[in-house]
């Protein structure tokens, strides 16, 4: 079920981000808080924190995403060579009339490290990636 749309323009309509290999991280907007989770390889939530980023933190996040041109990322990234296991990631964001749905396995769009840094900053420097 999709959370209700906020009247605050800096909040997302949808935000669901994940990254991991053996264990991983998920950050999502539940309509009232940003939820940070550390998960096991089986998807079990090992640790969870509800966050309330400031308006400025949200605005810095959106600026970083715009600068990285994430809205034009390809839907899926994978290496040109065979891999076993590896790191998987997924992004689903709806904000300001734009949608980004992208994912990958052992391959990343340009600027991905800066994207990870922006996510960590939004989450109060909690681990992600």
C-alpha cells in the first residue's frame, strides 16, 4: 500500500532504497518517518531506526540526486562478465512528479558512490552500501 501524499513538497511520495550482499540495508519512507534497517541475507530485519530528517536534509538529498541526474538512470545495471553472488541494489523514488525505478547487480550507474553518500547523509550517516 502506498503511503499518503504529504503536503510538504520536500517529502517523497515514495522512497524505497536497498543495497546488500550477505547482509544489507534498506531505507524507506513510511509516510511519517524515514525508516533505516539493517537486514540479513534472508531479509530478516536485524536493526531498525525511525528517523525524522530536517527539511534542509531532505532538500540537500534532492539537490544531490538532481546533480547526479539519477532521474535518467537505466532501469537495470549488470556487468558484462559473469559473477557469482555480489552486491545487489534497488531504488524506487517518486518525488515532485518524477519517478526513478532502477536496480542492479555488481554494476552501478555513474556517480553511484555520491548517491550512496547522499543516502547516508539523509539517514544521519547510518551505514548504507
